[in-house]
């Protein structure tokens, strides 16, 4: 049976460019990189394990604060079974 016309999603396009930075020290530069792109706030999404206790994660948060970027955390991601 065909969907009613009012329930059909109209055609659209979505563009989501991605830039990835890798390497030693990148977490400590993340705030400056994001500020240069115009970001003012970010959401940090992690699990409850190693990442939130790591030096890299601490460096990331320090970098965001130094760049004046506000951040919030969602540290409750669970593993996919």
C-alpha cells in the first residue's frame, strides 16, 4: 500500500564536510582548530572507561577552555552488543 502523500519525505540534500586531524599533540591544539572554524561550543561523547581518564582527553578539555570554547559531556555511551 502506498504512503499518503503528506507522509512522504520531500527530496532534500545534506552536506556534512568532515576534517580529521591525527597525530601527537592534536588534542592540545583542538581548541584553536575549532575556534578557527568558528565553533563556540562542543559536545564530548564518550564511554565511561579509559577515554574519560586519559591524558589526551584532559588535554582536549584544557585546549577547549583555553580557546574559550564551552563544552559539555555525555560520558554514557555503551558498547554495541
